[in-house]
C-alpha cells in the first residue's frame, strides 16, 4: 500500500476542482490528486532518501472501461540526480479483454542518457479458471 498506516491521519481537500489526498508519517509525505471522477492524475512521494512523482494517463475503451494508457514519472535520489521515465501503452483486444499489445518505455538515466525499450506482446491468450 502507498499508505503505511491505513488507520493514520489523512487530509482530503478540494482545490481547483480536484481532490487532494495527503498523508504524512515519519518516513514520507504522500500526495494523490484525483479529478472529480476519482481518477488519479498525480502521485507524489517525498522522503529523506528519494522524491518522486507519477502522472498516469488513462483512456476509455469503446465499451466505456477506463484503462491505463501510459504515465510519466520522475525520481530524484539522495544525490539530487533525476531519473525520468515515460511509458506509452498500446492495448489490444485479447478474447474480449483490453491487454497491452505494445509498451514503449523511454528512460533518462543521469549516467547513461536516454534509453528506449519497445516491448511487444503477440499471440496472447486468456485462460478462464
């Protein structure tokens, strides 16, 4: 769980038409921003060792289901180095399910520069149990 203490203190507030859920504990500060439909638009964690944020992107399928289509993330380590990650997901229909058909990752690593990783999923099947 993102939250270390489910019974702990949380603050929910509305700011500029968005919902902001915050939580603080001894090791981290956590922020989740959701739109009016409660879809997560931004996640942020601040701690002494690492700070990071993620901005997920969702889309609706033809049937009206909401699925993750990608995200952008940024992480800053103790030394102040920043690593960025962009993920784009292209979904495919597999026996009525929307599953990833291709995932394209672009990672910026301070010591290595930009690394791209295209991943394809072919001949996928589902199995009912």
